[in-house]
């Protein structure tokens, strides 16, 4: 799903950058997400946070396939409710 319409940034791109250990601020610089109108910031931060949470869980449980990679959120609410 496109999270940032202004810069056409998808949840996959944000997730990929976050999985490399980049902070939200680094992702903003790299992708331009949440740097124009700002409406996508909450959803973009949520994608980063979920990846961080999942990444920590993966290390503990030796899991390697995030459940939301490739999942396209249909609504902003689904982005926040997806777990």
C-alpha cells in the first residue's frame, strides 16, 4: 500500500528500510516520507514500530518472515489495527 502519497512511498519500502535498522528520521531523509503534508506520519511510524517489535521477536524466537510483508493495507485504520 502507498503510505505517503506525496512521495509515493509504500509500506514495503518503509519496512525494508526499518529492517536495516534505520530510524524513522533516517527513513524520512532517504524516502521523503512525512516531509511534505505530514498526513502519513502516524501510519509510517506505525510500520516502523511494528517492524522493530517484530524484529525483536524474530531474534528471540528465530523467526524470519514478517507476517505483514507484502500485505497491502486497505485503509489507514487497518494499518493501525494490523497485528
